[in-house]
């Protein structure tokens, strides 16, 4: 029941709310909490999700809530790990679905955000904010090819929305090609490109003009271009993840992305790379586009873009494409996109990635991780179907969902957080911080091997 703060009869309720707020703020202020405080936090968290957030979350993550353990009430983090409210430490191999590329609470990123916060948190919206200009310049320097102009967002789905609108304005075409197993977000335009039926059905009809073709099937892509052209529904853009993340860590066939680029050039369509999950060093290069020697017309970024400290995203586009927004820069805007705190975080993040050679490190450590996981799965072919990946973006595919759930729960019980892709655990992902140590990798592999030994097909 909501409180009527204008009524004198609600004085006691107002007092209770104020006391509750002060208690919460007092706990935030603490570096350590007592056992009694941890129990209170856990109860309030579970009750709050049940009564005021969404009770579905309590049942959804089977690996961390089974048996009422609720150890998933996280409280602090550092490096490649986080701790729950009871002080138990976990190696984070989920990484916020790819957020923590430079590690949890990277000190350089935290410092940049804290320093900016001391001076100005958000901008006036009217004057020119310097960090947005500086970050855009940096992105122009580090992104592939002639990508130049940046627009800043708060999340991956917002980056995709911006890319779709920019593509529509560029050529006034309305047809888009996406792929099966694609995940581009859940806002209306992004969801139109996403391929998961259970997320789409409740919101149909979505944005018209989207066609889906099998990922990796260049012949079907070519035929779709041809058909669209023949019926006067010319393709505005192809939107594609260079490596599919939520689809199950699916790598493209050799030469596939170059062939997609050639088709786009042939038919005058744009190529949009959704690098929300693959970007910022995850795959062994700063951007996965570099792995495949393909330059898109628009690249979408988010997740790790804010360094695991601030929500931040961006699109970067070629001048020829972006200039349709020159005449009226208010055609697409966002209040908080490109705010000073987010820009400070992104600038520091890029600095850390470059200075510490983290993309290159992801390639080397990722290869080691992948090979060790494959060795650990030997003799368990009845459980494990395939282990694949690129850099520190690894997928372990099992023969059925139930095995994935059991493995995820077993690893969580032993201090390693992993998770399935999208809504199942047939494939679980390994996306740790790019700073993860070899010792931590070995520990994860050892736990994975032990857990497999205790599971029956």
C-alpha cells in the first residue's frame, strides 16, 4: 500500500520509511557487515523480490536458489571475483554476461568515475560536454576502418535501436536481415531483430520488415537479398553478432562474415555488427570485427564499455552513414547517454584495455582455458557435447538442459558462478574478467572436472 505523505495520519508510516532508508544507507556505508546484518539483508532481499520486484526471479536461477540457499545475495566484488553477503567468495565466470572485461571495480575506472563525480555527475543537456567529445575521438581512433562518428547510449538494446534508426534514415529502406539464434535486446526494435520466439510472441506484431535467416548460411542470406530486391523491399541493413553470445557461443563459418559484407556492398545495404558482447577485448581483439578482417558500417557497443562500473553503450558509424543526423541532431537522443560519469568510465576502460594488453591476454588465456576444459571433459562425452569459444568467450554445450543445470549448480556450490545462455543451460557460458589469473582458471577447470565426475547422464 502506498503512503499518502500529505496526510497527518501517516506520520508514523513516514517515520518508518525514513528509519528504513537510514538503515539501508548505513549498511551501504559499511565495509563489513555482521552475521546478524547479513541475515537481515538476505531476508529483506528475498522478501523484496517476492513482494516488490518480481517473485519469478526467486525461482528462475535454479543454480543459486535451489533448496532455499539464497547465497546469490551478492554484496561486494574485486578483480575476477565477488562475495556474497555472508562473505563467501566466487570466481565470476559469468561476468555479468560480459560486463567485467577489465575486472570487478577496476581501480583506474573507479578513480576516473570518482574524480568526475567530485566535479560534475551529469551534464546540463544544453551546453557542450567535453568528455563526450573526447571519448568519441578515442573511439574513432580505435574502431576498425573508417568508423568515425559516435552516439552514446546506456545499454546494448539502446545501441541496437540507435543503429536501426540510423540505417533507416540513411537510405529510407525498411527491410532488415537478422539471423536465427540472434539476440539483439528486448526493446521493440531490438526485439524485432532478436530470434527467440518466447520473447517475441507476447509482443507481436513487432517492427515490420525483419527477415531471419540461419546464422552461417550464406546461400540463404544471398537468396533473401535477391528476393527482397525483386519485390521492391530492398534491404536497409544486415544486423549480426560476429560471434553469437546468447545463441550459445556460436562461431561463424570461415569466410562467412566477409561474404555477408560482400552481399551488403552488392545490394547497397549497410552492415551492422552487434558487438555488445564481443567488443572491448573479449574475443582476443579489441573488436571481433578485427578477428575476421571485416569493417562494418555501424558497430554497437555496451556491456563492458562502461568498465563494469557505469552503464554505458555506443554506436560508431562511418561518416557517410552518420551524416543523415547532421542536419538535425535531435532526431535521436537520450537523456543519460554519454553522461560525464559514463564517459569517464569508458575512457578509463579503453585505457586499461590498451595499457595492460587485455585483448591479447584474452586470446592467450582463452586458448589455455579452452584446452584445459576440453581435457577435463575427456571421458564424459555422454554429458558434454562440445566445448567451443574464442578468447575468453567460451561455451560448454551439454546433451540436455538438465545436465547444464546440474553442472552450474555444482560449480556454484564450489565457488564458481556460470550460467546458461539466454533461457536454458544446454550451453553454459564462461565469460570471466580478462584479468583472470591462471591460478583461478586452473581452479575453475578442477571444479568443473570434479562436478562432471559426480553427474550421471
